[in-house]
C-alpha cells in the first residue's frame, strides 16, 4: 500500500479547472465541450461514461439540445464502472444513461457497450476487458479513450475505486471487481491502466458536499494521496475539472 500512496504526485500537465455558476450551466457547457471534441474526430469517437447525478444532467442536456448537432452513429459508449445489478435496476449506470440519453436519441444498440451488471462479477470483469481490447483504439498496447468522464465521491472515490481499495487502481488488469465500503455492493470498475491512458479526462463534480475533497485533491492537501481521484491523470493527454461554485468554494 505504501508504494501506491507514494505515487508521483506532480501532474504531468496542470489540470484545467472550469468553474460554473451552477450544475445546470455546467451540464450545458460540458455538452458543448463534448460535441466540440467529438466533431474534431472524422472517424469514430470513444467515450467512457460515469454514473452520478451530474453526468445525468449532462445526458439530459445532450438529449434535449443536441439531437441533430452530431452524427451520433460515430459515438461508441462504454463505462468506467457499473454496479453489479440488472440493467433495469434503478442503481444501474447503464439504466440511467439509457433512460436519459440512448432512448431519447435512439442510439443504436451496437454503439452501446454496457458492463453486464447481472453477470458474475469476476467473469464480467474479464469479459469487459476483452470487449475494451476488441473495440477501443490502443495506445501503449492498452485501450485509449478519446474522453473519460468521471465523478467524484464524497470519500474521494472515482469510478468505483474506493479509498480502502486503492490497490485496484494499478492492479495491472483493465477491469477489477470492487466492493462498496458501506453497502458491500459489488461493482465492476476500470483501473488506471485504462482511465489514465485516455486522451481527455473530465471530472464532473458539483455541490458543497464535494468542496472539501475537491480542495484537498486540487491543492494536494492533507491525505490527498489516499483518494483514488488524486491518482487520475492522463499519461499523455489533458485533464479537466468541470465544477460548480459550490464544489469550488474551498479551492485556494
Ligand atoms: C457511480 C459513479 C461514482 C459517482 C460518484 C459521484 O457509479 O456511483 O461512477 O463514481 O461518479 O459517486 O456521484 P454524484 O455525481 O452523484 O455525486
């Protein structure tokens, strides 16, 4: 564990921090950012999605304002994590995205690469790693997303890598089985091998409940290295934070 905690902590490139009046404005601007990024690619665009309340607003913004802005057939949807529940369970990250983005935009099934939360977690973590290797373009031999979208938990977790399971970040596998520290719920999560290999990583974080962690992570204060989100930075790419004023309140 000591090795992990002593990860090199200086960012290869300083993260860009974008602060917005509120989460509605953040969702609108991030939708524009997503569209601009996707339009820069002539061929297919590969995005790794997150669960959470802020991504949900982003999906609703895309569905309501951008049905015609983009050739949606070029977007390939994957996830950074999924709860080990059926796809129609209210806990399902896929289920939330399907309701708020895929159904409204009539996204084709073959563009949606969901983590099968209903399957055996260990078997599914291996299967999804194979799916990533099969479909996602590579860099350094590993899947490289055009964009990875992440949230930040109040405990500093991101995707489904929790502070008490920091070793999962650098497990050497593409996907791991995680356990929610309170509920004991099993989850499948991508590891830093994939997340940090992305061309663009964007954290979407809102609300005053995140202000302390955002400040500890961005100002590299106190025990910041114990928070998985602190270890997310692209090996060769750009890291951006999209946060609202509430979450930015304690940044120095
Ligand atoms: C999940 C997410 C998780 C989420 C954070 C923040 O499956 O729950 O992947 O990492 O992004 O918990 O969630 P909120 O944005 O809802 O606070």
